[in-house]
């Protein structure tokens, strides 16, 4: 039996745990004997009570629009819904809902309209090679900068080696010849 170890559980395992809870077993007992997380098990229990077996299945990605975000946040604020109740009612996980509430409290409803662009920013990646050749002055400046960078790196390495050798000498060991 696993104790205090997290592992992935299948849908059938979660269903078995739900039946055990219905039969009177405690969350603590199930978590200790099957290696599940008690908080996760309680959330799944509430989802199972509200949605049945569908509440135990892995959820698909939830595509949220600013209107849906506003609706969820306003429902939570006006009706004092818990995060889990809102998650069951509308579909997204508690993580994004918590983030939306944080944005709402700091920026208001207008903050929820901002849509974060997905993916890597356009400026990242390898710099594009110029099709035109560099002038002699530009080439020499670039080479000079590369040599300065290399020189600074070598100075840092030398300082670290000297520091290590001094530390070893202080404790009576001979530094290696590598």
C-alpha cells in the first residue's frame, strides 16, 4: 500500500473511491490506502455528486471569452459562490477562476476584457541574418564586442578557479592540476 505518495489514478479508480465514500469510508482512509490527495478527492466528490461520472472525467480546455469571464465573476461576487461551485456550474477549473477574481478585484470588469495573446512572443528566437554584408567598421565593432565578452568570461573563470584553490589551500588540501 502506498503512503504519502502521489500517483495518477484512472477513471475506474476514482469511481471506486466514490463508491467507497458512499459506503461510509472516510476521505482520510482512502487517501492513506490508495495514495490520493485528500483535497483532490473532496473536489472530485463534489463534482461526482453534481455531475455523476462525467464529473470525474478529465476536462477539456475551456475557451473563455471576456463575456463568460464577467458572467462567472459577477455570479461569484453576487451569489457568494465558492470556486468549486462555479467550476461545476460553468466548466473551467478553479485556477483560472481565481485569476479572474484577482484581476476583477484589482482592475474591475474592464480588466477581464484584456485577452492574453497565446504562444511565444514574436521577438523571440534566433536573430535574422542580414542579407546585406556588414561594412568593415561594423564587422570590426562586432568582432571587438565578441572578444570583450570572451575576455570577461575568461576573467570570471580564472577568478573562480583562484577562489576555489585558495579555499582548498585554507583547509589543507592540494588543488587539482586540471
